[in-house]
C-alpha cells in the first residue's frame, strides 16, 4: 500500500531501535559501523545538523511540490535509497522489499554490487526503475559481462563507487568475523538463535549470498579466498583513466560516487560524467575525512549547471534532506534508515520509510513557505 505509515515509528531513531531488536547483533553492527573510532560517523550527522534554514513567515502560504526532475525522470521526492551491501544479511529479502517500495512510490533504488539480490531480479521487481552501484571490475571479462547484463536488464543509471581503495577498518566487523575473509563464530550463531523472526525469515528466503557476483565466483570457493577474489576480480583501480574506460562503454547516465572535493568534481566534469555523489561512504572508509556536507558546501554552486550534484552520508530525516538540498544538492540518498525500516517492519518497511520522510520533508517546506526543492537555497542561513 502506498499510504502505509506506522505511527509507532515516526522517525529514524525509532526505526533504528526496533531494527536493533529484530536482527542479530553482528548484522546490526555491520550496518551501523564506521571506520576505526567512528568519529567520522558523528561528524557526518553533526555537521549536517548544523545547517540552518530561515522561514519567511509573512509570505503567502504555498502548496509544496516535492517532485524533482533528474536524468530525464520526474521523481516524487528529492531522495532515494542508497546502495547498501549485504542487505539480506540485515533483513531477508531487504533488497526486493526496498526496490518494490521505491518503484511504487516513484523514487530511485540503487542496488549494490555486493547485494544479496541479483541485478536481474531487482530489475524485475523494480519494473526497470532501479539504478546500479558498480565497483570497477579488475577483470576485463567480468567488467564486460556485468555491463552487458545491466544493459540487457534495462538499467539506465550506473553509480561507480570510487572511495574503496582499501577494505574499511571496522572494529566491530573484525570482532564479529565480518571482515575479509568472513567467519561465522559460535557467538554469531547464538546471536542468530536469539532472533527467531529473523531466523525464520532467513530460512524462508535462503542464505544471503552475493547473487550478482555468483557467476564469477569459483564453485565452492573457500571463505578465506573471498578477499582475494574481491581484489582480483571485482574491485579494480578507480582512477581517472579507469573511469574513462567505463564512461566510454556505458551509454546511459554515468554517476561517480564517493568524492568530496572540488578537484575530483572537476575531473568528473572533464570525463563527461552525468553526476557525482558527494559521499564519504557513510564514514565507513576514512575516520578523519571531512563530512559530505562540508564537501558539498565547498563547491559553492560552481558546478551547478555542469553536472548533477547528488548527496549521501549522514542523512537520516526529511530535515536532513532539506538541509542538503538548500546547501546545493540536486538530490539525496539514505541508506541506513531504509534498512532499519525493512528490519523493523518487514515487507511494509520501505513504504513506511518513504512516507515518513515525505511527511517530515513537507513539514519543513511548509514551515519555510518554500514551494519547491529548487528554491531551498534561498532559505539557507549563510
């Protein structure tokens, strides 16, 4: 139902609390985790929350239009669902739940290369509306085959992630055995047994695996070879020259994800990218890096007419969406909040989260007396 909204969970914090109760500790910590001391996690949210908007209360009331034109499509809201790896580990069938909701509610869903659903399946359930997040494959045959599969499945938008030159050093994942290579310890098994709803749903859905990558994996590959496989096959160099090769091979919209400084944005413009995502991978890669909102603000609108500026990392609410849009973003993405919702509410989670964010966003816009997202920079306190 497109109008589903559960009043027990009116914000991301309440969804998070329920998700923590619903999923095993190791899965929750994988979703939540940042790099090393997790200072960057707090920097993302704190600096985004420092953005100030000013109402014009004596102006006439407005009817808020939340729609946004992006890459030739008019979306219903200025936010979409960011790629999150191993979503099926956190809640069974989460990619399909969220992709279906996004298609029905007319917002983009971005499938991760390391998701637990295949790109073909998500293309089907999203009615051809999903986007795809790509790591640059080291192996040329794998790269060609992945691009061919994406084209055959009707994908129009690919989002190439460039901010993972190393595996993130995430302390809880190392403790829980979810670093590379992953291990399932007795502690993790006990944690699963204490979450019967998750366990039953997982049993019905099947063991979560990297479905899109399975055709490229050796049969019965030992877990201790996974890191080598990812490095040697899936996660190749993503410098300017490598990206140019991908750009030349892709006919659709080409978006570069994971840059935060103006010089990289300029290089994206130079290679003919259609968009960039100002992002620091949810602070999962560099603990001492600058926040995404600081990177967006540093651009100071200088690339506004040259390339689409998308934004993620630290976004948790409709207020955060408005703050990013006022700071110069053309569109925003949220990851953790949507996975919280899937874990909290199962098949209704995606729809609930979209409606929740829309309600929050419309309230902010109405309070400002701002009729459309494109006008939000006028309300920014500088």
